[in-house]
C-alpha cells in the first residue's frame, strides 16, 4: 500500500482566481439545476422578502421626522395614528426578518442535501473512492471533505444569501437618492446665478 506523503501545495493560501470562479459556478449549477427548481423558487422568495424588508426599514426611518410635525402641532389624533403606524411597521419588520432567516435555513438544508448527494454520486462512480483513499496523496480525507466542508460552505453561503442579493438593489437606490440630493444642493448653492440667468432670458 502506498505511503502517503504531505499533500503538494497544502500550505498554499486560497486565491480568488479564475479557477475559483469556475468551481463556484459549477457548484451553482448543482444548487440551482433549473429556474423552476425548489432552490430557485426559495431564492426568489428570499429576494422578494429582502426587498420588502428594506422598504419597511426605509419607512421606519421616516417615522422620527414625522413626529416632529405631530408634536409641534400638538395633534393628539395624529400622534396616535403615527404611533400605531410605527408599531405596525416594527412588527412587520420583525416578521420579515424572521421569515428571512427561516428561508435562509431552508436553503441551507436543501443546498447541503443536493451538494452532498452530487458529491456522493461522483465519489462512488467507478472506483473513485479507491483512487482517492489509496492511490492519491493530494486529497486528504475525502469523507471529511464531503461531510464537514460541504456543511460549512452551505451554512456560510446561506447566511450571506440575503445580504448578497439585496446589496446591489440597496446600492442603486441610495446612489439615486444621493444624486437627487446633490441636484437640490446645486440649485441651492447656485440660486442667485440661476435667478439672474432666467431673468436675463426673459429680458
């Protein structure tokens, strides 16, 4: 029986290169085999929930500024209505966060099941299990790779899923909002030249 030596390149640090991207895309084909698969539908549900959650968070952020107007006018009915709206938004936000976590956990279980079954099919195809355990020295403990590494990968991916899918939408939305504030600031700074310019046009 062959004596195992140290795995070549075992001290090499992981790198974000083309090989990493190719392997990651191959894994995504396993996790999302089709657009109508259960994983894809759960991922789309998670996207909708995350977008709705961000909308609710934005509305909650507007509540404090509305309290200034209500308290300044000493409007008791408006205060009660605004307080009821704030409580409803906070409860809705909590429910959406809980549903977000629940969907992420479902995705984790489903991803781990699909990826483990896929690796097992490859592992027991032909004599791959014999080759990896006896003849190859560059793969250490493939059983542990299938059981523990898949579990860690799927758990980490599911915990990052909601943040990853919502970040581009949040970035685009707030970039647009900052652009609109910037335009208002330009009008405010250049109010006098703009007024003179419009007046000169009418003369």
